[in-house]
C-alpha cells in the first residue's frame, strides 16, 4: 500500500522591515537625556545641599533662646519709671498674644502657616504666577512674598541677611528641620518676639508700647494691622513720613484679615475708615520728676550686673520711689532755689533777638531745658505801663497743661517786681520797661501751675544748686530724690554725688558719741573762746560761734546743739577725743575714714547728703543700722528674685490659711549702732532745735520734728536734716563751684524752709504723732541753764530725758576747765591729741551752785 503523499511545505513569508519614526526617536532620545540630566542635577543638588548643610547652625539652640530683653524700672506702687535697652523688647508667651494680633501677622506674612511644613510650595507657585502675570500686563502691583514665617525665623535667628542662593538654600533646609523639631506655636512665638518693627522696637509687645503706648490686649484691629505692616520695612511705612503708603498697606492687611476669617466684613469696613494715628511712647524717665532717681538706679544696676545684663537681661526692678513724694520733693526744691536766687537779683534776659521779622525761628533756635514744665521760654513782644506781653514759639506742640492756641501771655509788673533790682547795678526798676525790653528772651511760668489761665510770672533759672532726699528711717528706703534744678541741664546729682562739708549738721553725731559714753543731756560744757595749737609752724586755730557774739559761759549739752555752739562742740570733742568721734562717724556711715582732727567735729570733712540722711535715720529709728537703698527687689526675666534689700527672714509667712496662729516673727539681725536710749535723748535734744534753736522757723508746723541746721564758713553750704517718727528729710543748698552765698544765708534761713514746704505737703493727710520713747527713759524737770534738778524756785525749766541708770546732777560740774582751784588764765590752748594746757577762765556759775561734782567723778580726760 502506498503511503499518502503530503503536500510540499509552503515557503516562509518574508517579513517587511518597519521604518523607524524620526519623531519617536527624538522623543526617546530626549527622555533619556532628561533622565540623565535629572539624575545628574539631582546628584548635583544633593551634593550642593550636603555641602551647604555641613556648616549649618544648630537649630536646636532655639530651645535655649534668650533674646535681649529690656530692663524695666518700677516705682514702689508698680508704676513704670523707665526702661533700659539697646533693643526694646518685651518677651511675651504665645498664649498671651491676642488672636487679633496673631491673625494680623499671619494674614500679612504667612496665611498658610499652620498648613505647610516650613516651605510653602503653593505660596511659591502663587507668587511666581502673580509676578509673571503682573509683568505681562505691565503692572507695578506689589509682588507677593513666598518666604514663610518659619523661614524668617531661620534667617533672623540663625543666618544673616545676605542675599544669595546659598543663604536661601540654608534657610529652606533649616525651616524644614525647625518644623520637625518645634511646634507651630513655638515657632510663631519666636517670630513675634524677635521681629524688628522700627523705632528700636523688637517684638510685638514692645512695638505696641512704642507706637500706641498700649499693651497688646488693648490694640484695636487697625492698630494690630499697622504693626503687621512693619516687618516688610518699618521705614517704608513710617507713621509720619510715609503715612499714605502705611495706610494703604494697613488697609490691605485688614482686608486679608477679613478674607481669612479673623474679622467680619463690618469690622473690616469700620477699621479701614479710621485714620492712621500713633501715640508714641516717651523715652527716658516716665515719671517726669524722677530723672535723678532713675539715673542713680541705672548706675547701681550697671555696677552690680554689667552692661549686657542692664541693657539686655530683662531685669524687673522694683524701686523705693514714691511718685507722689517725688513730685513734692522737686517742687519744694525748685521753689527754694528760685526764692534764694530772686533775692540775689535779676541777671538779665537769656538772650536778645530781633522781633521785626519771623521771630519764631530765632526763638526756636535757643535751647531750653525740656524738664522744667510748666516754665516756658518766650520773647518780650511789648512792654506797657503795667505789664509786658511775652510770646511763645509759634507752632510749638502744646503741653497737656497749656491751653491750645495760646501763644502769648501777659506778665504784670507785680509778677516781675522781684527783678527790679539787677545784679551789679544800682537803682531799682519802677516799670516793666525798666526791667524788660522788646526782643528779650526770658522764662515765664504760671504763678499757680494748676491754673495756667491765671497770672504768669517772670522767672530766672537759678545759679545756686541743691538737693533734697526723703527716706524711711526704719528701712533706709529712699522715697524721693531731687538732685538739682534740671536733669537736662546737669546730670550731676547733688544728693548722691556731691561731696560737701556738712557743717553743724554733723554736730549731733559728736554729741551722740558723748551721750553714748556716759555724758548726759544736762552735762555742762564751757562756751568760751578757745585756741588750738595746730603744730609747729602752723597758725593757732580759734574756732568761733556763727554769730560771733560773746560766749555764754557754762551751758548744757542740749544748749550746744539747740544753739549750734562751735566753741562748746570743740571743747566736747577735745574732751572725748577725736578717735572716738571718728569711730562713731564710721558707725553711722557718714565717712569711711574721718581725719581725727578737731576741726572735723564742726563738719569740715566732706560727705554726701544721702550719707548724712542715712545717719539721721539711725538716730530716728532707735539706733538700728540701716543702709540706704533705691531698690527694693530685682527679678530676672523669669520672675525669680535675684536680689532684695530686706534680708530679714520671715518664718511662717507662707501659711496656706489662718488658723488662729500667732503673727510670724521677723528675725532682725541688724546691728545696734548705739543705745536706743542714747538715740532717743539726741532726738529729744534735736526737737529743741525746732522749738528754741536754729530751726525755729519750722515751729509753726505744729508737729513733732527733730532736726539740725548746718552752715559752713562764708555760707558756702547750707543744710537742714530733720525727721518725724516716719520720715527723714535732708536738704542742701550751695553753688556747684563753692562760693559764698551771702551773710545770713544759713541752713535755718534757706534750707529749713524747703524742708518745711516738703514736709507740709508730704504729711498733709497724716496726723501728728510723738516720737517713740524706749522703755526705761525717765523724764525729769531740770533747770534749763544749769541742768540741775529743778526746784520750786526755778522758773526756766525743761522736761529732760534720762536713761534708766541716770539722774540729773545735784552738783555743778563742767567740761572744758580744770578741776576746782585751777588758776584763771588766757583762752585755753590745746595741742594735738587730748593734751591739756592752760585752762580757760570760766564764767561764774549761778549763785549758790556747788562748785564741784559730789560724786568725785572725772570726765574721760580728767576734767571736771
């Protein structure tokens, strides 16, 4: 059988070649090239990022951020006195910043802040698109920013303001890292406290005070929007120079706030209608009379903490200043200086200008102190028979105390009569034309500062200087300081810095040393001429009493203080020995090392008014040591107390509630400088200064006052330092370059009245109270002249204070002469130290008075 025949296999089909598309080839090549370039670019970018990020600053340092914060000085009642800073900044936590303020800044700077991760890609795209579109249409519309708040934090805290690609890359890298390390609120807190907003203000809190004198919580919508306009360039939106541009930017931000839901459309419309107005915060001292006080606090902080801490440490300082007493102190001192200066006569006008043309320009060119309101500088426009017309500088921004549009006042002849006598010229003026001429530039002031519509007076800046200080005697707290007429004219503080001779105001410490060492207020000292040998080749020193009258003979210690007898004081100092007086002067803090020579007992050594007043505090408080202070407490930026003046420890003062427990005890470890009984005896003696002595001008105040006058040679220095049971006040007058003030210008005549004016106003609402009498003091009626126990025959007596172990003498004894039987001779001549030469011829004691002490005792140097 034949097998089937298969058909032959078909020939294979030949495949037709496809022609490659040129377009596809190009696209493939392009894609491959792009991939390669992208990989290369990415590698390059990665390398660049790696290279840049190698030396990036440590963003973790933000967690330790302590910005320079201004130091703020407060009065004892909490009112702000002053601020010290190179960068005005108040750090505020984010939770205390009002949502309105946050909304304004987010709307202006970074509306998607809470949505992006540090870099806002959507914002960058929007900004690029807007910029391109604006260019295509030829618009000058402001380009939208693309930098986020996080990027600004990175730049402000960790980078520089250099304009470069490298800095922008660093900024972006740091922004991403910061976002991963810190919360949004923390980042925003850093930004709002660091951003510069012009006028040396950093952060929103400081800017709020600077521009509007408000706290953040009190800002309105338009005010918050204006602050949010400033980060783009404070000078570009200056509230005065660029007001229109600033208003436009502010209104744009208000619109953005409404668009972002922070305010309503109604609030938007109302806010945009309000004109842009600012209320710039004043610099320097915020209590206009406290410049000297503020400057002394600044010096204290600078010495204690250094410049960096003072101007950037954020210290909160609670001072001892009483604002009301400070105003009274300045007013009393200025009134006293002016009163003294007027008695010296009129020195003529400040200057003379031509009033024919625009005299306001010439008047405005004359500088005047800016801290002497309500005094005004003006020019005499016309003189009439009974008055002169004085014009002020036109266009001057009126003080709050002055009537708006009041550019001229009338000064009657009665209010310039004091100037009728001119310094160095004979004759007196009898009309305004004899005193002033048109064109004379002079100072005028309302006679009653509270009534500027009333009479105005011709004024003259006094040449004499002076100071006043008020203190709490029990703590040493300085309540007020008036360091001179004008801080703007001279920053030299006559209370703290001026070293002058205290004169007789030092005598109470000589007599206190005596009383604290066995003498009594009734001890007898000889008031008679005395001569002191000062050493080989030196003249004989003959101290004299101020009035230069005949000596009064034997007198009590009390009389020596009340009448301020120099010869008695020198005899007492000779009897005590100057080393002892030097030691007491150091105890009271008057001198660090007083030269132990007899002239120092009369106050010849130089010291400050503050030191003297502090010494009187120790007499007033019963002999407890106190240290003067202008500062109660200092806190750091976190509120921790780092220093306080009162070092006493109060156990049990932190009780949660009262459960009938007793009052906590304050442990007082202060040194007792002198016996409390000695302190009271000296207080009692100095009460006599007011009642019968050199301070009798203050007797009319009708309240317990102890004090002492002081006048140096040729009346170059005049003092009065006194105290009540609650306050010590010291006053000093004298030319800064010492020169005589004229005979009769003593402490009792020119310093004590200033003390009286201050005290009258300061204690106007305080009832009079007696000085505290320490337990054990005995009051005995004694003869005022002899100090002996009074009998029924005595008519001139006084109630004297004695210590528990003391009694008034029943026999007559005297300090400053030899024992009974010593020959009479010329005035006593004393050599150095405590040596005794020929005795003085004493005045005879009153008839019937025993001639020697019955107890046979001797004074410390062997004198009876």
